[in-house]
C-alpha cells in the first residue's frame, strides 16, 4: 500500500486571484458602487452599474497584479506578504505581465464599450497612478509615499460617479477627499504594529524613518483631519442628518482609537485601529447611501 508523499499542487486560479488582492479590491469597488448610486436621485441603470463594476474591478486587479510583480522580492522578506504567489515564485514575471495586460485591457474595453470614455480614462489614470507612480516611484523613495500616492487609492467614488453621470462634480471629489485623508491613519496603524516587517523590507515607512512617536502623533493628526473632512457632505447639503449622526458616531470611535495610539500605544491597539478603519470606511459610505435614498 503506497502513500502520497508529494504535496498537492497549488490551484492556479487561486494564485491569479490572489494577485488581484481581492480584499482590497472589494473595498475599492464597493466605494465605486456607492459613487454610482449617489450620482443620481433615483436608481442608476443596472446594466451600467454591472458593466462599470466589472470594468473597475478588472483594472484594479490589474494594478494590484503589477504591484505584486514589482514588490515580489520585498514581499518575500515580510511575514505578512511572504505567501503571495509572486513572492513564493509560483507565478513568473511574464505570466503576471500577460495576466495584468489581459484583465486590464478587458476592463478598459468594458468601460469604453458599455459605460463611457470618461470612466475608462479616469480608471486607466488611476491604474497608472497606483501601479507606476505609487508602486515604482513613490513607495521606495519617500516615507510620505502613502500620503502622496493615496490619491490613486481614493479615486473609486469618482470613477463610479463618472460611470453614471459622465461627469465628476464637486460631490464626487468630496468622497475622494474622504478616502484620501482616511488612508494615512489606516495604513500607518498597520505600519506601526508591522514595523519589524517593514524594517526587513527596506521600504522607507514612517515608523522606520521617523520613529514610533512621530508616526503615532501623525495618526492622531490625520484622524482629526478625517473627522473634519467627513463633515463636508453635510456642510454642502450633499447629505442629511442620518449621515451626520452616523459619521459622528464612527468618527468618535476612530478618534478614541487614534488617541490610544498616540498616548497609550500597544501593538494590539494599532491592530484594532487598522481593523476598525476598514469597517469605518465601509459603514461611512453605507450611511451616505442610506441617507441619499431616505432623503429622496
């Protein structure tokens, strides 16, 4: 009686799926979909919503695949990312380039053919901003990488709005600004409790280049700025009291976490802050959507 000694080969589809960083992509696409619904007083055309969601998802996945390619050696040195397919050498550089090109090209075609050229070009610009400007140029060059490069990650609501309205008005840019200001405290909370990992990576992350206390203080400052930014939808009459009440509660909790990071830091509180920041953004945008339809 023989026993199997060889390990089961990894699932190729799962490997390519992992290249797209699906959890991050899902949050980005969720914010884009919220932008689609906020762009019209009633319900948006469902065919446009489906096509725009698919196109934005494909281009976002292509950008993340390029990110995995560029950072494969860095990822292999970090415990958090060492299991990614490229870090383990399970997918080659040519395979990743072809995969990114195919799904990115498909995404552009879907957006151009079934949505509108404005959304296609804005989404393509976002791809360039994340995959090239942020990943290749900014991230290895400056500890302010996440601040400057955060604009690319903040674009999904504008992409969704453009898909429905074929325009990007002030209201859409307010949503972009919220994500832009949210990104530093979200990411720096991760960088704080993963500081040893980032020290191994060689990337100039803020806790490594400027120290823990400096980063903790900036988490606090950016969270205060975030609270002010989240009041803008109500200030410009884009939303009503339902959103205002939800934002106030969510902001108060975020401020408490940020204060704990600043004055009573532990790795556990930083980990909880990072986890909460994801829930925070999802609930904040959900509150915008609820307020939008209750008001109308």
